[in-house]
C-alpha cells in the first residue's frame, strides 16, 4: 500500500540520513546532496532475534576451525601482497579507481587466472555487454568454462545467480551500476550503493564466496558514496596512475586481514596488466645526472624504491613569484623553501620555484624533505649531486635533520641499484649493520648547512 511507504533522505556525499529533505547536510556541509529513498523495513526486530538461537550462538576460540581457510591466489604476486597474502574467503573487497585506469582489465585477468586454476568465477558487468567482455578476454588470452559472465544489474538477482553457481569469487563491475528494487533512487546513489554492498557482505559472510567490487572514483579522489563504502567492506584498494604513463599502482588503503599501505606496481601493456617486480628500474629509467635532480629511496608499505626529485629555481619575472609542485604537497614545498632560506642561507625570495616528482607518482613522505632541499640548492648554485648518490631525511624547522623509519631498507635498495654514496641524517647513520653499509660511502649530516656543504666539497 502506497500510504504505508516510508521515505528517508540520504546525503549523497557522506551517507547522513534524515527523515526530511534538507538543503545542506549537517554532517558534511554539502549543499543539495539529499536523495529520497524508501526505508527498508528489516523483517526481524531485536526482541525476536533474542529468541533466535543461531543469532546468539557463541563459539569458544579454540573450537573455531581454521582448516579449509586458505587465501585465494589472484595470479599476481604484487596484488597478493597488497591483500596480505591473497584474497580471504568470505571477504568483500573494493577496487576503486578513475574510469579508464584498468579496473575491468585487472578484474578480468584475476577472473581468468582463478577460473583456469581450479576455481570458478562469476563476473557480473553492469556497464558493458557480454560481447565487450569477450573481446577483452580474447585480447588478454583468457578462456575458461569456469568463468561465467552475467550482465545483470538487480542485486537480488545477482545474489540468486551466485547462490546457484557457488563460485570461488564473484566480481561485480561496478557497484555503482547495480541496484536494489526495494530502495528508491537511481543506481549509484548512496542508498543503492549501501544496500547492494550490504547484500554482498551478507551473502559473503554466510557462504564462503568472496567478492571484488569495482568502484568508480569521483573527481576529488574518493569512491562515490565515499567513506560509507570504505567502512562496510573488508579491504579497500585504490588503482592509481597517471594517464601519461603506462604503469599503475594498486594501493591497499584498508585491510582487515593484513597490513594496509602496501602497494603493487603494474604496467599496462597491449595484453593487459603486467607486474613490475623492480619499480626502481622503472622510476629511474631515464635519470640523468644534472643540476636540480636528486634520487631518493622512498618506502611504500614494506617496500623501498628509488625515485627522482627535480627542482628548478629561476629569477621571477613578476612581482609575485611562482611556486609550482607536481606530485608533491605545495604546503610542504613552502615549508622546505622557508627552511632552505632561513636556516640554509640560500636566497629563494624573488625566485620562481618548480618542483616535480618524476614518473607521475605522488609522494607524501617526510624522508623527501632533504632530497627536495638539495634539489633546490643544486638548481640555485648550478651544481650536480655527485654521481651514484641517493639522499633521504626529514627536515625540522630549525634546519636540523631528523631520522626516518626503515633506513636499512632504503640503503639496501640503493645499494642493490648500484648507488655508492648515501647522504642521510646522523641519527639514521648510527647503528647501521655492517652488512648493509659494506662498500657504501655513508655521508651523515645533522643540519641542512652541513648537507649543503657536503656538496660544495665534492
Ligand atoms: P579498463 O579496464 O576498461 O578501465 P576501467 O574499468 O577502470 O574503466 O581499461 C581501459 C584502458 O586500458 C583502455 O584505455 C585500454 C587500456 N587497455 C590496454 O592498454 N591493454 C589491454 O590489454 C586492455 C584490455 C586495455
Ligand atoms: Mg570498467
């Protein structure tokens, strides 16, 4: 009966729910962000649940059986590592990324691998036709009777199909394209995304299938229906990369079954995504020893790799000088220029300053402070960093150098890539095991001035 239907209004941005329409969301401050949707009446009330044995049954910890718990190999070591050792059965995993970045490609590759190695996979696409998927599969050289393609978009129907087939994993591409008939509003609205995801979670926990959901990212870099989805699912992976480059990074931003913050590096080839086992080689591919260029080892999760930092400083033609940074936080750049000027004694006012992290990656690590300062210094003074040198360290506001975590890993990676000189904070240089520093020239510095002087002496 229509008169009995109840509605709620949900903020598209943050998921805040209100019984009436609001112009501005009191939680996130967005204007005109409320969509109307039906309230879903849950069939059971709490009191009824109390009588339900299954809902209240408790298991002593030693009786929980781990037999049969085996992570699923997705066919890429890089991705298995980001997941903490493979896909966990019964888990719901979200793969977010901008349109065109390669989500459907990698999902089909994962589907191909699992279905060709003894598993069964359902791949539901709400965005493409079965023909399009077939074409992509041909390109990726994937073929298996255990890979079942569906073009359904009704989540209840999808779950029904999954239940009939009992696959190892189910892929839904994308969560924004599916809908629940009981919920009002178009696919892609927060209410729809929430209910569809909840249906997958509910099903995954009851059975042993796991889900990978593809999610599109909005312009500001979050998954549409943002934080809400991230809270619901077990793991959140983001697909990153610059359209100008061929490589892609998958970053684990949340992981209930392993460490978050790990990354996997891939390259987009004509035959799909390929793992990059040696990212340093890619990011340093075209490195030239020149003014304003510094190599630094960064840590991404548990893994070190080398990247190139560049700076260019030139007298400004205008009254207001420019500060432009690509791949590096601009506030941090202002901070480093102020430290260089005030504590390092170089003149940067009246200069236009441009800095860039090469290879299209974004870096947000304190260890890049010193490399950035040295890149600026060499650019101003027309110097080059000595050959085969890497630099890392955090700068304090007094110009003092602070140690950073994982110094041994950074040094080991530099050494593996044949770098011989390492400029690093004194505190990091203390207590380094000999096995790591063998054959390496350690240049320890405790103040920005000392770091600048170490270049003059060369
Ligand atoms: P796609 O997986 O469709 O992106 P998403 O699902 O995230 O929107 O990837 C699309 C891009 O990848 C497209 O521009 C073509 C390119 N591509 C390749 O370079 N090689 C390939 O083998 C495939 C399948 C796609
Ligand atoms: Mg796609």
